[in-house]
């Protein structure tokens, strides 16, 4: 963390990291190795660059997963 970062900025950064970790849990990947998780994210990042159809497909999957929370 950068020196001199305000308390509010640190809180915001921490909250964001917690939320991102929650996505890993929601995806059912809690017990996977960190190297695998990072590899998945790197690969996904490459796949969606310049591929709007893939981006839309994955966004739909994610939106449906969030929608299932409300049931």
C-alpha cells in the first residue's frame, strides 16, 4: 500500500479486495490454488480483448449468477 494513502482510500481498497474475493467464492473456486485462479483470470482477460461476443457471453453468465442470489 502506498505511503500517505488516506484512511478512506485504504478502506475503499480493502472493501474492493474483499468483494473481488467474494466473486471467487461465488464462482465455486474457493479451494483452488492461487496459481490456477490467476491463470484463469489472465486467460479470460486475453479472451475478452477485442472479442465483444465473448465479453457479452461471459457477462450474461455472470449476470445470471448474480440474479440467482435474489431467489
